């Protein structure tokens, strides 16, 4: 019984700390975006494109939950910032394919903004965790990212069905 109580308390504390991490991650990304002349939504849409590679603008809208009108504004800003390019879909003239750009100078600028966080995170991991613990953390992060993707898909499907509660 005591083990279950401790586990429940640890899980509750974990939720609080992950929420705190999430909040400060969003705030940090807002600061990075501002330095690049973007907003956090623009930055995250760029990150989605980094994962997916070239995709239709409508698919980017669907993945991010933004309207096609909002995606147009996001793409305008990302294009102006030199992070993406729009191209005509060779199979359907009505569609636009969004391609992330690999401008070395622009990527170096972004990496320069992220370098202190990356270095400090690497040091934290080296100082506090052995390789087995790092593999465990990495496994958790991978599984959590997939969990978030699935839960986002679930919520969006419920919203499209007109449901607002779980």
C-alpha cells in the first residue's frame, strides 16, 4: 500500500513539474521567435515542417489545428524570414507545397540562439545521469512525443464531431 501511495504522490509531482517545464518551454520559444522576428506559432509551424519535410499548406493547417487563413499568415512570415518556400503542387495546381529551406546562415542564426540552452542541457544530463538513465529518459521523451501526437489527434477529431468534453 505504501508503495502505491508513494507512486501516486510521485506521479502527481511529476505532472506539476512537467506542467512547469511546458510553461517555461513555451515562454522560451516565444523569446526565440521574437529574436527571429516571428511569433511562437510561426516558430512551431517551422518545426513541424522540419519534421514532415515539404507538405501541402492545407496539411500543415490540419496538423497544427490552424485555419487555412491563419496558415497563410504564418507562411507569409516564415517565407519573409527565409525559412520556407512555397511551390506549386505539380499534381494539383490548386494546392501549394510548403518546403522548409536549409539556408545555412539562417540555420546558424537559429542555432546560435539555441546553443546556450543546448550546452547547459547537455551538461545537466552529463552531470546527473548515467548512460542507462539517459536511455530511459530518451525512451520516455520519445514515447511522450508520440502520446502527445495521438492525444492531439483525438482532441481534434472530437472537436470536428462537435464534442467539447472528453
